[in-house]
């Protein structure tokens, strides 16, 4: 029986070898040979130390450790570079156990031959000259597989670390690609929004130019402000809410000129933080839709808009009169396109609802700004 102090020494030296093997496995390929030589020199001293326990026959210990070292190397490399990557890491556990058993049997056979050969050649068939530890087959096999197990464990840890690093790099690439796709989709959706109200505004200018109206310069000025907003400000990720409302008012003014006395508008908004920002052209498409799908009832197209800013939310509501009992879907823009843009910008942090009551079509949008 081995005493506790001897076992503790085995454990401490094994831990030292494990730490050495961790450092060795981190070396680059240019230091591969040197690092492996260092590892196996350490293993050789490991064998010499334990086989010298309660023995003064240093010559026997030196040769026995030297003969046992190539077997340990062969078993370790077979396990680390063949069995583990080909069967264990590919989750072919049955073949891994089978071939590991074959390796164990072969290693045991060579250990027995080593013990018998050393008994004949190094001690001249004299058992007394053999170190006690070199006579213990189980102990020798445990030492060999202790090295195999430690190096294999570190090899698996190193493989897992590289796999995690590759997966992390792949996740970062996927996220980067998703962000680029999201930006492209937003850019595309913005381009869908722009042409529609530009077309309406240009028609208005064209109509006034035919009439040679004195209001034509004012209409052109308002349109130029909108063009500036579209071509430059809309490229920014966010703009001031106040700026969005100013351009909505410019748009309503253009439509007021076009509809003249047949349009009634009402805009309400509370005082809000001037630094509050939103994505550009977030509310303007709703205003455009109100004019596009609205209808004149009792001599007037009526549109009412409300912007209510709270501490952690913004509520936007717009109403317009319609003739039909069901809201017109129309072609082109519509709410589905706007909803898709909201999904990209706010995900689940918004509510968009529409209703038709008594020839009033209402769209209500609530945004959670505390995200």
C-alpha cells in the first residue's frame, strides 16, 4: 500500500505537469518541437522520481524510465491526435471506446514486456535489484495513463476554447451581416416613402405654375425644405422630434394650398423636450396616407393629428374622413410598409392600431422610448 505522502506527491507533480502542458499547447507551430521535447523531458523526470522511491538502483531506474517513455509518447499521441479527434469529438463514442480498449490492451502488453525485459537485462533475474515501483504493473499503467489523461484533457480544453472562439467570431460576422441587412432594408423603405409625397407636391407646383399663381414661390420654398429633409436629414439615424413636426406642418401647408377651402386640419401636441429624437420620417408617411386615402365629406376633407409625449413614450394619432365603410388599402406604400420599418426600428417596443368609426379612419402609434 502507498502511504498518503507518496500519493500527495503524485498529485502535486501531476498538477505541475498539467500546468506545463497547458502552456505547451498554447505555443505556436514554430515552437512545436521544442515544446514537446520539454514536455517529455518533464515526463521522464516524473518517471525517474517515482521509480526511485525506496530504491537506490539509479541505473535501473534511469533505463526503465527511458524505455517506458516511448511507450507513453506513442499512447499519448495515438489518443490525442487520432482517437479523440476522429471518434470522441465526432461523437462516435462506440468506436472511441472500442479503439481505446485496443490501445489499453496493447499498452498493457508492452508494459509487461518492458517489465520482463528489464528484469532480465537490468537486474539479471534478481528481483531484489528491481525498484519496488517497477514491479507493480498496475502502478506503471496508472502512471502512463495519468500522462495520457492529462495531455488529452488539456487537448480537449484547447479544442473547446478554439471552437468557442470560432463560434464567437462567426456570431459577430452574422450580427454584422444582419446589421448591414437591416440598414439596407431601412434605406430601401425610406426610398419607398420619398417618391410618393414628392410626386404629390410636384403636381401641386405644376398646377399653380399653369395658373401662374402668386403662391407658386411659397410652394417651391416649402418643397425645398422638404427636399432638404429628405436628401440630407433623413440619412441620419435620428432627428429631433421638433424637426419632424416642422416638416409635417410644411407638408400640410402644401396640401392646404392644393385643397384650399376644402381642407380642415387640426394639429395638437404638448410641450416636449427639444432634445428628444426619433428616426427621420417616422410620422410623415401617416400624414401622407391621410391625404392620399382621405375623402371629402360634407364639403371638407378633415384631418386631425395629435402628438403626445410622455416620460418614456410617444403617442402619435392621426384621423381623416373617409367615404367607404372599410379603410382603403391603396397601392404602393400603405401601413404594411410602415409597420415593417417599425419592426426594424423598434421590434416589440411599439403598438400600431387602426380603426374606422363613423367615416373617420384613425391610426394610433405608441412608441416606447425607454429602451
